[in-house]
């Protein structure tokens, strides 16, 4: 079985040429290299520790809720459409935020920079648990996420 490939988009599309996005695995007519699409999630690490002590399954569910909501909210964006073209190619990176304050500060920064995302709140407690970006080329958003390490 071949290893799953990650979603690709031509770098020269500018995010608005859906016909070019269908050109997966080929060079764009402008000659630019293809970009890998990644959906980043930032999950609160403190929820796994006392005094919260949420089980792993509950944390995974929060990440799933945030990822699904971000994909749904931005389903008409060409990057999301390309990302969902081949389900076996989806690439996600789950990072950890130390606490709710840090997660909310990230959401505020992303909003100011016009980076599409979804901050998920667990109800009825109204607790921010996870933030998910819509799929982006890594180069477009990595500067906002570089202080977060992989979730462990």
C-alpha cells in the first residue's frame, strides 16, 4: 500500500483559481512549485493535568470538534476544497497551548492577521479547548504557530 500523500496546490494560484487546484501533483502553468496544505490545531495541554485531568478521549474529541467546525465554516475556500479532494492526503499538525489564556491570545492574533480559524468552546461550561485553522500552506501561518510545540 502506498503511503498517503499530502494535499497540494499550485503556489501561483493565489488561492482563487479552483481549476488550478485540481492540478494535484503537477506543476502549475506559471512554473511555481506546489505547496502542501496543512490544518493546524492547537489544543490546551493543561486540560490533561490536575485539576482538570480530562481523559485522552475527551481531548481528542475537542480537537475533532474544532477541526470539523473549521473545515465546515471555510468549506467554500479553495484551500479547503483542495484539502478535502483526497481524504487520504489530509495532513494535520496538533500543537499544544499551555492554558486557556494563551489559546485565546492566539485566536486574537489570528483574527487581527485575518487568518481563518475556529476557537472551539466546550458547552455548557463555555471553556475554550482547542483552536483549528482552516487548511493553509505551511508558509502562510507557521510564523504565528512557531512558539507552540507538538502536543504530547
